[in-house]
């Protein structure tokens, strides 16, 4: 009975990783649309709406950096989200993806989502970026790339770089 539950549980972890990958694939598809690629700074600017001055200044700094080459930065975001989707869907180089995904979602949360604000009377949520960061942490701690993923086999081939994947599967 214990083994059956454990297998079901591990498969569930893998399925959740794959479902998260589907979400990222859909999101990445949106990022490849011309509206995002050619209006990237306006998406950042929307994060300033209703924010306190210090958050507006923070986002304005990012807009200043991105305005050097907005399409370049938009393509970087689209590539990153596409790579995350592929890694999550197939369980490949998972630890690298979890770290990169957590970093990306914190940056999105702190810029385009305006730290989840504005924090005024009637605010109803903290934004999705910070929640996605926690999901990446949970996937890391559950070694999700080993379950219904390719990291187990990849970890064996990577040798001392197995830490980039979810490591080696203990049953091998």
C-alpha cells in the first residue's frame, strides 16, 4: 500500500510540473505576439498605475534600461518563458529552470506587476509573480524533474553537473 501511494504521489508531482509547463507554454506564446514584442515598455509602464512614488521610480528605472532596446528585452523574456515551458514539460535541466523561473517571476512581480499592488483599501491580491516563485521552490524541493521527466537519465550523464537537473534518480 505504501509503495502504491508513493508512486501515485510521485506521478502527481510530475503531472503538476507538466501542468505548470502548459501554463508557461501558453504564456510564452503570448510573448511572441507582435503586440508584446513591439510594446514591451508599455507593459512595464502599466505596473506604475496607482503605485506609491517609490514603486513608480523603481519601475521607471527599469523602463529606462529597457528603452535602450525594447524588442531585444522582449525577445529575452519570450525566450526565457519558452525555455521554462520546455524544461517544465519534459523535466529537463529542472533545477536550472526552477532557479531561472523564480528569478524571472520575481523580476516580473517587481516591475510589470508593481509588487502586486497598488496596496490601497480594496486591494484583493498580491499578484501572480510571487506565487509562481513559490511554485518553483516547491518543484525544486520535490525534485519534480525526476517524476515523469528526463532529469533522472540526464542526471546520470551530467556527472558533477547533475545539480543542474533534479539530480540522479535513486533507484538507478
